C-alpha cells in the first residue's frame, strides 16, 4: 500500500513539472492568418521587406537584396522570381526549398497563392510545420516568437502534387540582430526536478525495503 502511494506521488510530481516545462514551448510562437493582426503585433518592430526584383530561376546560395538567402532545394525542387514574387514548388511529385535569414529573427510573414497541389511552411527548430492550403487557396501567413523563445533562423517551403508553382509575395521579416533566448536554467531546472523526483522515488523504495514493507 505504502509502495503504491509513493509511486503515485513521484509520478505526479514529475508530470506536473514536465507540464510546466512543455506548455511555455507550445505557446512560444504566435501564428497569424490576417495581415492587420500581424501589423498590430509588429508595430514596434523594424521590418525588412524583400521585393524579389530578380527575374529568373534562382540557384543555391543566392542572396536577395534583403539578405534572405536561398540555401538549396530538395531533389527535383526549385524556385524562381517572377513579377515581384517568389515561386516555389517547381518539382514533381514534391518539392522542398530552404531559406535562411541574414540574422536570427523574431518573426516573418508573406502573402501566398497555392497554384498547384498543396503548400506548407516549416521550421523544425522553432514553430514546426504549418499547412497553408491546397490548390486554389490564397492568404496570409505570419509567425512571431515570444521574447523568451529562441529566434527563427530560417524556414522551408514544402509543396506536393503536380508540376507547378506556389507563389510567395510581400515577404517581410523583423530586423533583429539579437533575440532573447530561453534562459539556460529553464531546461536544466526541468531536468533537475525530474532527477529529484526519481531520487525521491528511489529513496522511498529503499526505506520501504529496510522496513520490510516490500
């Protein structure tokens, strides 16, 4: 009976602290589907706008006027600039293009049109993956990090379906050289609490064995 009680206490303590650690990360990025809301959220931020002036297919390591860099594309992927817009998703049956900011940024945004297949934007190190839409859809995407979150270093565009292109225009990002990162002690604290929980559990089991209760 006592063994079960101590087990429950240890598990509950670890679960509480894991929840306290993970919830802030889940809320670390705010996503926008409306430009007015984005403008309100970034009214105190300096923004850099990319005009996409070069009219041609772009090659890996291309740096645009804003400092945005085209890193590379996946197999059969590709991108080009046409009429002030960036067209991605030029591969069949799927395409992935990777971009990097000149400095870590707090957020970025763009308007988009889905001309073929599906369209998504992602960054596994920050805001995750967001499905923008399917053929015929258009809209706005924006993402903004909280002050306590690590900055956004870049992003990928992901398309699937027929050969074609998905369009990105009115692209802008925050002009941020330094973004406040998550304090180092936050993860250390969580791991330390977990360690204390397991240590507590171990000591209770040892005490129960010494008293011949288990």
